[in-house]
C-alpha cells in the first residue's frame, strides 16, 4: 500500500503554491498599472512637446526683429547728426532713440510671454514625472527588484524606461533655464550682442536635439 502524504505537508505545499500564485498576480497587476501610467505620461508629453515646439518657433521672428532693430539703433548712434540737415533738430536723435528702445522693449516683453509658456510646459512635465514615480514607489514592493531590472532583447526594463523619463524632465528643465538666462542677458546697452541674438539662439537649439524625447517614447512603446 502506498504511503499517504501527511496532511500537514500537503497543506504546506498548497499554501506555498497559493502564495506564489498570489505574488505573481500582484506582480503582474503592478506591472500593468505601471505600463498604463507610462502610456498616459507619453500621451501627455506629446501634447506638451507640441506646445513647447510652437513656443520655441515663435522666438525666431521676434529675435530677428530685435537683431534688425539693434542694427538700426547702432546706425543711429554712429550717425554724425551735426553734419546733416537733421542737425538743426537736436531733439530728433533722442526721440528716435526712445522710439527704437521702446520697440525693443516691446519685443522683449513678448519673448517673456513665450518664456512663460515654456515655464508651464516644464512644470507640467515635472509634475507628470512625479506622478509616475509616486506610482512606482507604491508598486515597487509588488514589482520586486528582479522585475524592475529585467531586460529582454526587444524590450527595455522598467528601470530603463524610468531613466528615460528622468532624461526627458531634465531636457525641458535645463533648456528652460538656459533660455531664461539667455533672455535675462538681452539689453539695449549691448547692441552688438543684440544683433547676434539669432546666432546665439541657434546655438542653444543645436545643443538640445529631440533625440532625448524620441528615445523615451520608443522605450515606452516597447515596454
């Protein structure tokens, strides 16, 4: 006669299997929740990035106008008014200068409005990342370190994806800070620098390509 397995031993095996199944279910639920949150984040960033690009593009004509105005202001300063028929109108040079300066300040004010748009996008991206990281912290116990780091040939790990999100947040934050500093340095007291604004602006844009954003989107699509 075959010996009967002790009832207690069978209960231990069943309990272990139940616990394992429960752990796998919790792990899967946590991973599904993270994947859903990441897709929400990606959809939001696509909208925010469109707004960001539109604001960035709006700077180009403003900077070109400001550079052209700076050239006019420098020409006004260099002109020997006393040797022209306008020399009889001593107040004309000052009036022209005030008018040009007022036009320059109006352009700078408009650029500050565009900067506020960039500020709003930067804050939105930061808030979006914070929401993803809060969910991760809530789910990390169920996920487990092994699953967080698990990477496959055609699929990035969750750690890879979260690192991509942090890269995106830094992209907007650092670019915003550089643009803010760029705008703060614009002054009618430095007309030569003002004339060179379009070239300086292009240098900033060249340092911030879109690869960072697209890489993050790709990781999420493969996750």
